[in-house]
């Protein structure tokens, strides 16, 4: 059985305008709020980096050094969203994979 919360969310998604039908500025605004309804991962640090012309954000769980590194190339062609709009997912990924995660800017 689907929860009432899941049903409300599904209804909201069905009623929302499709991204491709929105003007680019509206797509960018919507993209920056993509994670608004998701949980914030606990114990994650974020570090903005810029080195040799490459900028981004590292997400890493606190505690022992991670065992791997992930390059997270989020969707939107780096036109509609930004690393800031993908912090939560990168944090969850870092925790689940025991990795540090780089979101390129």
C-alpha cells in the first residue's frame, strides 16, 4: 500500500509543469530546488575547491578517511542546476559508498 505522503508527492509531480516546457530561467530556478523535499544527510562536510581552472565541491562523511572517490556529474548539462543544488545527494552518496564525492562546477 502506498503511503498518503507518497501519494501526495506523486500527485504534486503529475500536476507540475514539465521542465522542458518552461523557459530556461524558470528551469534554472526549479533545478536549484530539486532537493528541497529530500533529507539532509548527517555528518557530511562540504568543501569548495578551485584548482588549476577546475572548481567544485567535495562532499565527505566525517570520520575515517574514505576508501574511494566518486566524480559526480549531475544532470542538467551544467546549465540548469549547480553543485549547490546537489549537495544532499552527494552527501548521501558519500556516506553510502564510504567515498569522497566531487561535484564539478
